[in-house]
C-alpha cells in the first residue's frame, strides 16, 4: 500500500497530466495510484456516514 506522498510522486513524474499518466505509466504505477484513490474515497465516505 502506498501513501499520499508516494502517489503524488508517481503522478508528478507524468507532469500531473492524466492523459500522459494513462499513456506512459506502468500497469503497476496505475494500479497503485488508483488503489490509493479508491481507499481514500472509501475512507471519506465512511467518515461522512459516521462509520469511522
């Protein structure tokens, strides 16, 4: 599992451009970043619902 700094570092390598990231990032990099985004979205939803 990666944290915010690692996810930002991966995205920064592609100039924070979604198209460049999708075209040039490795499968593992994309998977790690999307897993981080998913984890954070789920955490925020649980917090809004009062489950966390």
